[in-house]
């Protein structure tokens, strides 16, 4: 699985533009996973996305 390219977002915690890094990946079922992206500076959770496993 390759790294997804994400745009820069403003972290609400440290108020700076950061590139989110993947910090956790959970299996929801056989078909879906939940990926969480965090701020590399402070570790605050920024984005979550459901990805269908093909």
C-alpha cells in the first residue's frame, strides 16, 4: 500500500500548515479500513478516512 499524497492543512492545535502523516489504521471489516492522519508536530488528529480495500 502506497502513501497517499495529502494537501497541507492548518493544524487547529499548533496553528501551522502541516502535511498530515498517517498515525493509525484500523480494520472495520473485511472490505473497509479506517485511516487516521495526525499532525507531525503535535500529534493532533487531523483527518480520518474510510478506504475500501479492493
